[in-house]
C-alpha cells in the first residue's frame, strides 16, 4: 500500500504532489510542505493509494464507495437482471487492471418499494462519481433505469463504452441516440468488444504512480519542462485555460522526477488563483517564483 500526498484544489480535486511507501513517510512529507508553505497546509491531504498493492476492487449494493484511493472508478451500467450476469464476465476481464468497479447488480433481490428507492440512490451516487461508464444491454426486456443512466451520461464529459446485442429490443433507439449525440462513439456488438473499449479508457484515465525519496528520476529535465510551460503562459492570452490545465498535468507527472513537492504544491496554488481571476497578480507572482526556483535544478 502506498500513500499519496495531494494538494486539494479549489474544485476539491486532489492534485498529486508526492507519494510515499509508508504512512509515516507520507505524513512527514505533508508536514514538510505545510511547514515550508504554511498557507497551503490546510489544502494538503494524505490518502491511501492501492495502486501498488491491490489491482482491483469491486463495490456492490448495499456497500458504498467511500474513496477510490487514486484509482479510476468504472461504473457497470446497462442491463441489471436476475438471470443475466454480464457484470461477472466484465469483472473477470478487468481483474488485471488497476480500477475500482462500481457494480449496481444486487445479489439479494429487491423486495419492497423502499429497496427500489435505495437501489436507485446507490446507482445515481456511484454513476455520478465514476471516471468511466460502461453500458451493456442484452436480454428480451428493456431496463428503464439503465437507459435513463445512458441518456444522462451522454450529456456528461465522462468517457463511455457502449454495447448491446443486435436482438436487444431498444437497439435501434439507443444507436440513434448515441449516433446523434456522440458521432464519434461506436456502439459495440459484443461484450468482449465493449470491455476492450473500457480497457482502453482505463489506460487513458490511469493516475501516475510516483514515489519518494526525491532522488528518483531526473529532476533537471522535469524542472526544465515546467519552466518552459510556465514561461509560455501569458495573461489574457487566448487558450490560457488550456495552457493552465496542461501545466497541472505536467506538474502531476513531475511528481516522480525528484522535484521538491513544495514547488509542485505552489504551482497548483497559483493555478487555483488564476482559474478564479486570470489577472490575479498573486497567482502570476506565485508561478514566477516557482519558475525561478526551478532554475536551480
């Protein structure tokens, strides 16, 4: 089990600044950053990271997902029927990939209206929290909840893998909906192909794994890349938002190159300010000071 030290940005999104192999090392790194840059202390978070220990976790009703611990969350939407368990095949196929799987299939049948309410709340909560949504439809009856969830996700920026059997009763309508809303999205004809698409998405969504101590990697190369990206930022320049997002990604990737995590945390803090106000002088000053400090590597 590894531990991530994150800077929690203004969107409440944890941004990686370092990883330690033990809880004591992680807490020590967080104290170091908090002491060195006190104004960032209340934005630091130490979280378990199962990437180096557990390859797969599955959560099903009535259990709920509390924390993905740095892993992408994949939701298995679509047909949920007592006599059809495609989710088991999907879970087996994904067993070697570092993900948390939210599987809405209940092992105990729904007996009352109250159970229906609880089940729908579970599905809504976990679909909302996922990084990847997989929808597979089969059987002779349409699943209203699954179809509604697919319609909801089409309007969201969450990567999708969609498939169904040719005999599925709502196949023409689903294909038309997906084709109209997401022209680039391919609706697969087999579960194997659908899971293959999900695996490709998992690789794209995977979080980088990094480790302390600081001597790992080549800090000079990473510091140079960050300096170039910071220097390329220009106040009120078209495309500034995209450039800031790319800098956040670069700072996350730099966490395994031996850079001082204080500098990475300050980059995120500066970007935080500029996201609120692209003319914030303190945000620009923060990035400029970091850029100067990176010159020492």
